[in-house]
C-alpha cells in the first residue's frame, strides 16, 4: 500500500481560485463635495423677463441644504438628506439630478415647490 499501482496513469486536477467578495461601504455624506458650491441657471416663462437663478448647496454628514434665489430677491431653502454617492435624489418638492460628466445640476420641481412650481431648470457652476 501507499504506492501507485503499476497500471495507474497520471491525471491532472485543479480547483478554481476562490472569488473574494468585495464590499463597498460609504460614509454618510460621501460624494456631497461633488455638488456643493454655487450654481447658476436661467428661467424664462415666456411672459415676463428671464430670471437669473442661483443655487447654493452645502451640507455635512449627509444633511444637505439647497438655497434657491433669483435676481428679484425671491428665495427659498430646502433641507434634506443626501444619500452617499447619489447622482439623483429627492427632497421636499424637488427631484435633483447631477450629471457628473457635464457638471450640470438638473432640478425638477413639482407643484408644491413655490419657487418654480412644475418646472425643470438646469444649473451650471
């Protein structure tokens, strides 16, 4: 015993390498620095003069503050939570979409957003 038989032929055997599971964890607010700062846009309703808009975004640890203002002095603030590394998220009355490749912020407001109800506006830096 403990030897190969005379008639045994060699055989090749292998096992696949075990695949390591990779997990990604994000810290609250991670990625917020991509969108913070001052953004500028313009809106025209077809009736009055065009409005120059300013959007200031700041936040900390997942809390985001979006301050909207126009050249007539009208302003409003929306506070909410920023999901880590999100390019699209919802706050009270608005949908926020960030296009990183174009560095454009697109805000779509519903009827409850008094600053620009039922409108979509693009902002650039």
